C-alpha cells in the first residue's frame, strides 16, 4: 500500500495517518484506495514499516469499507 507525506486531514477511510518512526522521518498517510501489487524484488531492504496491531485493525476496517467487504470475516480474529 503506498504512503505519501502529502497529508490530508480527516480523509478516513481513504487515508490512514501513520506517525513517523524507524526509517520514516515524517508522518505519512497510507493511501487505502490505491492498493496495488508490486514485485517483491523491489523490497530489497524489507518493508518500509510494520504497523502495530491496533493501527493494522484500523487499516483493515478502512480497506473493508472502501472495497465494500463488510460481509467477509477478518483475518485478524
């Protein structure tokens, strides 16, 4: 899922704010509506970030809402 440092306030569920940490020196927005597959060879240094479980649940809920998947069960249960 792409990240951007061009922040937009109050844009959920299309964007979820992720605070700066680790290799990221600036706050970012996850672009929920721009999900895409990429070649895993592009991840030469591993993923840019790993989300804590509470934030991952928020991302999952946003994806379900944007893709209208509310009838399916969650993978985190």
